[in-house]
């Protein structure tokens, strides 16, 4: 029997997700169904090896990402979450994988090569690559059902400062439909420490910036919490990388007629 390549397996996984959706009559996922689709979708062994620490099915279900949605992966980097979101929204959905020129050029162009390899050969046909700066996104206003940023919000906040971060989040807010979701996942930072050096951010600062941009905090999850992480080490420290204490926030753009 010939073994399917990754693109064929992903296409089959996306088709199966549509069949499952039709059978259930629902666009929403159960954790078990999404976990099964992610396992069958032709994702690389390297990507799947991170699932234990990142719990993609649980996180995506918590955030409320559904089949058929249009989602922005903000600061997508090499696209690990891009591929997860691609499976979650299915072939009738769309994912925009956004990266800045600075991010693409990091580590000698590693991110550019990695995202290019991930999307090569139409491997993710429902993903559009978006190489654009944060202050000049070309997406139409109110065109997105959701936006997600995973493990990069701290770089935005620590690198640009709170006011610039609020301005960027306001641009994301404008491109979300009323009632749209903004999901934030990041490494927990502690007050009084050099979180820029540690690649972390205080949860309260992330919430404050999002609130200033107009979002409301709808819920937060302990799915990725790790009490063994005391927040004093770099997220890249040996033994800690991939196992940091993380917060998961589900923020919402208020529906029309609803005060933020």
C-alpha cells in the first residue's frame, strides 16, 4: 500500500472534518473530535510531539474556534498554530498567517524558511500567507471571526511598549466582526523581574492592553498552567522549554449595541 504524503493526508483530514460536521449538524468541536482530526491530518511528527505541552485541541475548543471561521494567526512565526487552526476551521474556513519582516528575518531567515516549507506544495490550501507589518494589515474591517496570538504577545509588548501594543490591538479589533474572538496564549511573567530578557509577560499587562483596545475578557483557562515554573528563568532554559507556565485568555469584541 502506498503511503499518503502530508498534503494528501491533510486534505483527507479536512474532508473528514467536514463529514463529521455535517453528521453532527454543528460547527463547533468536541476536544476528542478535534484531537482525532489533528492526529489524522498529516501534521509532522515534530509538530505532533509538541501537542502534549500545548494541548491544541483543548485550547482551540476553549477559544471557540469553529469550522468555517476566518481566523488571523497574528505573529504566526513558523506556523505551528497556523496548521492547527487550518484543521480547526476546515476547508470552508480560512486562516491568515501573518508575520512581520523582522520576524521573518530572525535567526538568519529561519522563520521565513520554516513557514515557506510548511505551506509548500499547497499543503495547507485554506491558509493565506500574510507578510505584512502590524500597523498596515491589509485585511478588510470586520472580516475576521477570530484572531489568535500564541507565545509572541510578550515580544510585541516588551519590544514596542504598551501604547504601541494597544494601537496594534486596536487594528486587530477593527478587523474582527462584532462578537469576534481574540485569543492570547503566553508565558507567565512575574512583577519586578526582567520579563523582556526572560521572554515573558505579566498576565495583567496583557489584559490591560487588550482592554484598552476595546476587548472584554470573557474567560481564561488553566489548561497550560505549570506551578513548577517559578517565572524566574528564561522560557528557553534547559528543562523548562516547552513546559512553561502559560496563561490562555479568551477576549471578545463586543457585539453591536453592547458597551465594551
